[in-house]
C-alpha cells in the first residue's frame, strides 16, 4: 500500500524552517525524491507531511565564498556536472556526480539528499570527504556547521535530528595543480549502485614529491573511510608503483580492521586493492603494470 | 492532529496546453498522467526509477515520472510522447525509430523517444558515446539497443536535413 500523507511546498527556506519547527516529527523532507519515492511506493514512509524543498532557490547556490566552495543542498547532479566553478574547483565532485544513476536520476537527485539518506553507496560522499566538506544544518533559529564525517554514522544512519535541514556544503577548493580522481566498481556502468567507490586528490611539488594527498573510500566501512594512515605514508614520497601497492595493502587492512571480516571480505579486499592501485596510478600518472591492466573493466 | 489528506489542484503546461487537474498528495506524476489525464503513452515499467519507461520531459529535463509526485508538476512545462506528432505526422525522432527498426514490443519506446528528445533538444549533434551515455537510464529487453542508438543518430542527422530543406524552400 502506498504511503498516505499531505503535501507541503514552502515558498522560501524561511517557511520550510518554520514548518519543520512546528511539525518536525511528523514531516519527511523531500528533495530529489529518488530514494523516497520507491520507499513511498512500498508504503514504508509513515508521516503526516511531505515537505517538498526541491524548488527552494536558497538551496541552489554554487560559488566561491571566503576561500570556500559553497554548494547548496538542493543542487542536482546535473547542475553539478554542468557547472564551471565546480568543474574547476572540485573536479572530483563533478566526476562523482557524472557516475550517479542515469540522466533521469541526475536531473532530480540532490547533494543534500545523497548525504541525508546516507546510503553506503552514495557517490558524492567520498568526493565531499576529500574536500574536507562541512555541512551547514539549520533548525529553528540555529545555524550550525559540522564536519561531514560527523554526520554519517553508518548505513542510512546520520546524526541529524528531526527538524534539521541540510542547507549547504562548504568545501576546500582543490583546483589545478591539484590532480583528482573518482572511480567506482559497480555491477555495470549505468544505473548500478557503487559496490566500492574512491575519491582522491594529490598535489605534487616542484621536486616531484607528494606534498598533499587525500583519499576516501566509500561503501566498504560503516562510515566513509578517509585513509589517513595512507595519507601520512605518502606525503613526502615520490610516486612509484611500489608505494602505490603498499598504500593499497595498508588501506585494505585498515578498512577490514574497521568493518570486521565479513562474508564479502574475500571479494572486497582484492577489489578495493585493485581499485586503489588503478586510481592512484591514474592520479600519479604511473604505469599500472600488466597484472592490473588485465583487470580493467 | 493533522487534517486528513485532501486532493490538490495543480496547473501545468502539458504538451503546449494548460492543464488543470486534481491529484492526491501521494499520486505520482506517472499516475496523474496515465490515470487522471489518460495519457497511456507514459508507461510504468519498474516503478522505482530503474527502467526509464515512464520518462517525460519536465522544464526541458528528462525525468522518471514514477519518481515524481504529481504535485511537483504544478507550474511546470511538461512534455510526453503524446505531444510529439503534429497534424497526424510523426515527429522526426518517431520516424527515425520506425526507419531504424528500433521498436519491437514497443513498451520502452515512448520513454526512449522522450529521452532521445531531451538529448537532441540539448545537443542536436550528439556523438555515439554521448547517445549511449544519455540513454543508459532507459532499458529495452527486445532490441539489443543497437537499432535504438542508430535511430537517435538518424534523428540527429534528419533534423539537420529538415532544417536545410526548410531553409532552401
């Protein structure tokens, strides 16, 4: 049986916040609807109200503000893919957005929805993590900004409270000469959700050594995994195949420590290592070697 | 206590004509178009945004109408397959699908054609890769896709020829 509710479309962000102040526990926030609609079809959404925030212009901002890249929570993947500022300042976000679902999904799905739903397969989250993203959350009279890493507690589980509305993301820009990569493993290229995904960024100094490196792997651990041990290991090094393989081993061991050994580990460990090696070879422009080439999709 | 849900009156431009209709808050755009307005060219395949059979164009962008609430159509410009043929003549994309043999059972065809239209409206001369990428949210279980890709390719070329002919006349 389809879920039954009333539909509310606020005319402004202020109206949306006021509505949530009065009705938070009875309201589900509807952004792109790509996760909510299938749930409603199954009757899984039990609430009195659906608050449609998809038309709020306040949530569609994209721009640079005090050395931070600001992306509104209501920005769709298509908006991201087509935006020059994001393509320049955060190419890994654009690359992740291009991987999402299909044209139809990218046209409505939003960044705020991807984070709020906290799917372990979310494409945008590892990319946002590489940019040390913080999340602006508004509830009646209170605006707070918290690190994204503190928002995602586990699969489909966030630290957001009823009445909290994600309004914006603040990102550290990583324009050239930063190099970035986003890769994923899915069962097929289109539509399939990520089984493992990876975002990384690197800055190489004039001597050819790594001066900044960031890598986040999604869908493997309960929370998105920012590979800080690997990051520390690689800074100061000159990229080559050996350290890439070492980095992949270290990251996969680290992730297994966090998630525990599961039935999927036998598949995910080599798959993750392969994904890391392939991604970092691309990122560092290092020749991949014959073994991994055979595994190319 | 919340009031019991009541119908919502929405108004939108449907295939060039202003349309007013009452919908329930939980109606999908797909249900409103098919069941309330009788546009049965909008097909329900999977109902969860995987297959693209229900693709319509809203404000110039292809969307799965099963993933939209009918209430969201309010104030929008909506295009469905029913709006494509003019004066009894098939739209160039429809013609291209026939010529390329891109239709077998036909169930995915309206969604395919609407995706193709959204693509060609935006990029009149897409490359083959771009066609494949753009159309990847539409599933077909009969044709094996090659004829569909060819049809979109032809439609892109045919548009240009038509324009040339019109310019020359």
